[in-house]
């Protein structure tokens, strides 16, 4: 039950951050969503049996290695995507991502050029 609540909380927080305007918040939202997906994959593998894979003769109680391999692969892919997104955030730091300020600056430059023409 606590694992399902953790997944739900991480998805809610990640979705909220993804819908924000700042690039750093979007990256943090993506990281939270990847953590939620990793927990979901591990929980889908069955959390009732988590014994060591090869200790003892009974293999029916061994942990399933496939969800663990999926999560390990997902961690590597998420890290690579996070690094790319962080690089894009740093490179585009000087650019303004606010569309309203672009329209305001266009209007301001138009009014300045009109004043220059009338003078």
C-alpha cells in the first residue's frame, strides 16, 4: 500500500512540475516521474518474494531478475536524458522562454522606431 502511495505522490508531483514554466522545474518533474516509473516496475515484479536469487536450493522463492534489469536500464536512460535536458537548460539560459515578454519587447521596439520616425 505504501508503495502505491509513493508512486502516486511521485507522479502527482512530477506532473505538477512538468507543467511549470522554468526548465529546472521541468527537469525535476521528469526525474520524479522516472523514479515513479521505476517503483512501478519493481512493484509489478512482485514485492512479496524478494529473497536472494541463488542462495538455497528452492528457486521458486527467488527474486525475478527481469524487472530489476528493466529498472537498471531505465535508470541509465533517464540519467542520459536528464543530462541532455540540463545541458539544454544551461545553453539556453540567456534566452527568455516567456512568450509574453517577446511580444512586449516587439511592441516597445515598434513604438521606439515610430518615435524616431516622427522626430
